[in-house]
C-alpha cells in the first residue's frame, strides 16, 4: 500500500492529485521551483522539497532532482501529473530503479506511445519523412508531450525550416526533448473535430474505455473547452474509436490511465496520438462516469484489479479552461496578482489562491471550471452562468470569451470543429461594455468621503471620475447631496450605494454591482475598470515602426543573421519571446529597414519594452 506520494509537477494538477491523496489517507510531497516557493500546491502538501532555480529546465524537467526529493522526503510513490516529465520513459525508469512506485504506464509503453512518431508507426499511420508542395498544409508537432507546445501549421514550403526550428525550441523547453515531426494538417478548414477516448487498464488484462470527449474548441492547438460525451457522434464512429483505443492499449501492454486522440473529419477517424498520462480534461469523464481517475490510477499501481466493466455513464459534462491571457491580443499571456478567484456552483480545479502571483515561467492556466447536468444543454447553461457570475480579479483572462463560446449557436448545436476560433474570434472578443459599471464604481468610491476632502470642490459642482473600460475612456459625473452622491445621468436612480455594493435602476430595471478595488483597478460586478488620474502623466513616445514587447518574458532567440541596416518585409519574423512555456513570434510591422535592435537572447523583458525599430523607406 502506498503511504506517501510525491507529485512531480506543479499548480492545478498537483493540487488535484493531493486532494485525492488526502481522501485516501496518503501523505503528500510537493516539489517546487524558487518561483513556486509559496505556490498553492506547496501549501496544501504535507511536505515540500525545493528544486533550485526558476525555469522548467532547471527544476521540473530535472528527473534526477525529483527522484532525490522523493527519496529524501520518504515517499514510496511518484505521480507525474501531466506535462513536464509525465511522458518521459527515462524518468519513469529512474523512479522504478529507486525502488519507488510509478503511478503510470510501464516505461516500455511510454516509449512506444509517448513518442508520436513511434505511435503513428505502431498504428500504421507513419508521419511524413519528407514534405513536398503537394503535402501542404502540414502540422509540425513535438514528438514528446502535448498541450499545443511545439506545434505549428505550415502552409508554405519556404516557411518549413523556420517553423521546424521554432517547434524544436519550444518542445525542448517544455519537455526536455526537441524531436518534432510533420503530418498532414486536417484542421478547421477540413471541418475536423478533435475527439478522444479515455482508457484505463490494470495489470490483470482488463482495459476500460470510459466514453468519448470532444475537445474541438482550441487555440494554438491547445484545448479551451472540452466535454463528455462527444456530441452528435454516429454510433458506428464511436464504436470504431473505442475499438481503436483498446487496440492501442493492448498493443503496448498498457496499464493505468491514458487517452487515445483522433481527428474525425469527412466521416473518417484519423489517429493522432496516445497520451500516456492523465489528461487536463479528465474531470468531465469523472463527472459522467462517477469515478475518481486519480484514485483508480493509484489502485492500479498498487496491483488491484478493475471491475470487469466500467460504471454506466450518466448525463453530460463540460469543462472550460480559464487562462490568464487576452484573446483579443493574439492570446497574449498575462501576469500579475490574482486578487480573487470564485466560480460559484461548479467544480473548480485550480493551482492558485487569492493573492497569489501569476508569473512568466509557467502555463497561463488559472483554473478549470466543470459543470455536470442530465443533458448537454443544461450543462452548457450551468457552466456559462457560473462563469458569467464568476469573480476573477487580477490579470486579463478569457472568462468573457468562454461565456460567449458556450452560448454560441454553432457550439450549442454541436456543429463546431477545430477551426471554431479561427472563424469566430473577432465576434467573440468584440467589446461589450456595461454602460452602468463606471457609474457604479464612481458612486462606491464617493460613498463615505467627506464632501470637503480631496480637492475641496464646491459641493454643488459636479464631481468627475474617469475610467478605462474595454480599451475606451469613460467619464462619470455626479453630485454630493444630503442623501449621498447622485449621478448627473438622466434616467438612472440610485437604489443603494455603499463602498461595496451599488444598486442602480434604469428603465425600471435594477442592477446590482458588487464593488472591489485593488489600487487603481476596480471591479463593478464582473466588469474591470482602471481609474484614470485627474491629470494624466505624459506618455512616452516611440518612433513609427517601433516593436514593443507585448508581454513579459524572455528573448528566446533572434532571427539568424539579423543586423541593423537589414531590409525586412512586413510579417517577417525578427525574434521570438518565450513566455508561459510558449514561444511568441515578433514580426516586422512594415516593410523597411531595421534601424534598431535592442533584444538579445536570454534577455528578460517587460511589457512595453522597446525591442526593435523598422523604418519605412
């Protein structure tokens, strides 16, 4: 029996595994980088062991240090989570060689399936060994790991070498393995859907398939919304997928939890890969089948047999990934303090607590919100409602995008494919500001203040507050009265106002706003506003053609041979920033001459830092 378990991971998945361990009475061990010293997963674990450094290469990808940590902490088992070393056969062997229990498939099964190239050959669909014009478009993928890292779509043959190099660099940084390969791209333009099958196998010959999941809503090849079961899947297609999944598992004597992924397009199922680990989206399967997959992983590792058949499925479950990113700015990752995170009425798996800092070194995933209901329509409504009412105070997130996605007609009717965001991103990110939110924020701010404080304005004169909301400036005017501040706006009545709650009535409709303020950032309900200064400070001016860092991160590399004085074309990649485990390409804004280049590989940059200047001829 396992008594003490180390999770070789961080954040949300470490907290998820620890929760099951606590229910089973298993002591827990966390490992952490210096950047994660006070992270939630270290606070909820019984023991925490430091991995010196901050980057994944220095810490969570150091299998030798993690094994030493397990031995030093007295652990007798290691759970890899997902990402990092979860699909690294060498790490699995090192765990076993240390006399520890490995909560995962045998190293041989990982070697056969975790490398996407070998897996495809095993399933009879080898990757492309040489790409020609006739093969385009192709998808470049990392052979190890997943999560969208190390993936690039190539539509022009002249872009292939650069995209291969970028994919290798990203895969090496995320998984410690730079092997990549190319395969035909059957994505959104082909109407393809990403459908997968959850498998669970024991050491006694039993292989379960726990239904299907649809993960078609993706950005940058990383899943955003997942659900179980996959909607509107023909019975014969579902049967084929389940049979192929069992075949894949039995082909490598698989044990533990795994996922076999397919692209369903044109009425055919195309094998993509087998992930030899627990998936991020496993909670939807848990909800539908009423199981704890982590607990079952542990039981299988302890040698217990599964029942002959899995439990019966019931209802429908949907998961939405809440990311610290701005979908309207090319999904740019965001950093800062997460002041508050609350999503009522649904399961919330997170690796952050209120007040935690979201840094630049790791994935921007804040949490996963999961709703389960008797029908798909009810599950979508439940999750959309919960996210709409959520309090997510801190960096910009994709919360509003998730709500709109769940309510979009194409998704609600089950007609989505992997090109959903390519087609609909503009409408899903179009600003929809609440016209009353700035007034609510201003009234809350004014409540309780002395009418003779501050600038000592004459009480009868209108007071002015300025806010930035959805990228636009909004001015609010109100007056102090004997009963409190009152708006100048016609047709709006203040029903109640204090520092934390404002209720307004307009057109006979009442709206309540909970108010929270963190420095110059104010939340009126879910709406985020920034207080603008009474007298704006001068803004730094940059020359036309200036390239500014769109996010904090590290300069991963500069284009080969790039030098001041070079002629560059609009859209030409000049350098790459690494932020939150992804590489972000910085392109020339115009065709012209490179007159300044301030970026150097390894340099840490903040948002707005001048990287380069391209001047028009």
